[in-house]
C-alpha cells in the first residue's frame, strides 16, 4: 500500500533512544515510512542532533528536544543519569508535542526502553508504537524478569537450568542470561530500565521488533499470543530497498570512518574469505589485560584481520603489537560495518554480539566468533552457537578474562575447522531468509505496510 497522503493526516513522530545502536535501526524504517507517503519527524537530543541530517527536499525532518545533557558539568552515576534523562526528556517531549499541535501528528514511534513516552502520547491524543531494538529472544528474558518468574540478581550457586523460553529453544543457564555485573549499579537500575519495557505494553497500539520471523519463530509466536507484535527487520536491509531513492545509506556514526583505507586500499587487496573482522562495538570497553589477550589471540590465529579499536582504547594495546601485526592486520578507529561485512574478503566476524552487529552479520551471511561482554550479548551468543548455529562462543575462564589460546582456537574453528563449512552454509541460509523477509512480499515488509495502513485508518478516526 502506498499512500499519497501528506500533511496533518499523514504525519508521524519518531523518538529513538539517543545512542548509536538505537538510532541506526530506526533511520531506514523512518525512510521506508516516508517512501509510503508519510511525513516523518525524527526527534533527537543534543548529543546526536549534529550527526543526523537529511537533504532539504527530504520528507523526513529532524527536531531537537533537550534531555538536559548539555547542562551536565560532572560525571553522572547511573541513577543520576536515568533520573535526569527521564525528567528532562519527558518534560520537553510533552512541551514539543503541545507546541506542534498544528502539525496534526497522530502517532509517535518510540524506543521501547522509554515506556513513559506512551503516557505522554495518549494524554495528548496520539497513538504509540513501541520499537524494540533487541531480539524477541532477549526481550522474552526481560519479560520473565519483569513478571518475577526469573529474578535478578541471579542465584550464582544455581548451576542447573534457570529458564526455558520454549520447548524447541535452548535452555538457559546463568552464563546465558543478560549480564549486568559490569555496571557500578548497586540498585540494579540497568536491569530495571530494561524490564520496564513491559510496564505498559498492554496499552501500546503497536509493538515493532527489529528482527525477522523465520529467525525467531517460536519466541515471536509466544509474544504474539500476549501482544500484537510485528517483526519488521532486519531494518538495515531496508537501505537496499528500491523505494528509498536518494536517501539510502543514512546511518549515524559517533566516530570518523576511513572508507578508503579500510576497504579500497586493504580489503579489496585480500583473497575471498581470508579476513577476520573484529569489532566490539561503540560502547563496551575491555581492560588492558583482556586487550592483550585479544591482540595475542589474533596473532596466534595466523589469520589476516581488520580490527576496529577506538582511539580511546588504543593505549591498551601491547607496545609491540603494531609492529608484530604489520604484515597480518589493519587497525582502524572505526569503519562502516555493513559495508565491511558485505565484502567478499571477510571470512568471519569476531563481535561483542550486540543485536545490531549480530543481525547485520546474519543479514550478510557471515559466521561469527562471539566475545560477549554484557546485557543482551550473552543470550545473543547462546543463540548464535546453539540455536542458529552460525558461529562459536569464546569461553571465558572463572576470572572472566578471555584467553589468547581460546580466541585463536575459535577463529581457526570458524574459518577452517571441521564444521566451518556447516557454519558458513547456515549463515548463507539465514542470509537468504533475512533478504526474503525484506522483499516486496516478504513477511517484514508486509508487516511494515500493514502498520502504514493501520496508521492511516486510525489517524482518520482521530481526526
């Protein structure tokens, strides 16, 4: 369905959480909505306003509201951050909507970790769509935490199965569950922040997940029995959709990218399936000892590698590493991950296993070596190894530090081990299913188009 409606009856607000991993999945979704005739306004906070821009003639506009971050002079603890963000963002979002009543916006799509947006929307006659940027699998674990059928802190002495989401899914033990221990968070506010996604979900008008149905069929069906969820991903593949026109490849990056050095001058010179791509994301930070183990593990694997090491992390590298790695590796501060993963030279992806990275690798048919650190990464890694069978999980010893021998072993296993062909075949299978989901008649595309139809119909009722 493609509507020509514009103006009041076709205006939608989109309010992502102000972090790179939450904004990037929403951008292609917003552009797809715009391609269907909706006027889209993306609401951002000061920290990301300068990073997101669209052409002057675009049907997407950017508006800023304050979350109070520009007035913060000292480092905040977790409690102060959450309190300040919710207080300031909620007040300024309400003020923004009140001041823009003449726009005639009828719906706001908001990040699921900000459930308070729904109350603000409903009080002002707007409908609300909760956008989940993590998997159905992980969200189901949060749901159990919210309901009290699983309790955090977990009982560390309990070594038997803690949770079974579905008879056809792997059972979960402590090291498979979301990890919050790396946070200085005695009140467990991070876990509460994530479980609160479910506090008013029964009142939400739409629930959207950046995943695809074939990847998470069992959990998606379990959730559908409780809420009207729609799987609409992988949204990164929407960038390839022919209807997006000249607005393609719009992502934000907190770090400067060097496409020429990374791809044109290096990856293009490598043989097919010969390079390990290594990136632990935009937020997670590992200690100096663990950085040394990772560096030495890469060298021990004897494989070519492209390693993203943020500038703030480079002083943790061993002093002689750059010279030792000069013939085998390239280190960059940042790169366009989707382009790297799509490159034929990439054989596998060593990742922290955040959901965006995991889904991008699956969408590109790239096997994974997972080095999970915190929050959703442990259950994602469990799925990668035991459910989707597209990679291996680096096992950490009791002290929590990944060791070089284990890192090298896992890389070699994925690239040339006994089951390397099976891992790559599975990766290509999921890649095809991901692409099918985003085709014109694919499940995810139809779900987005159903959302658009429902949006127009419900907007007319609210007029």
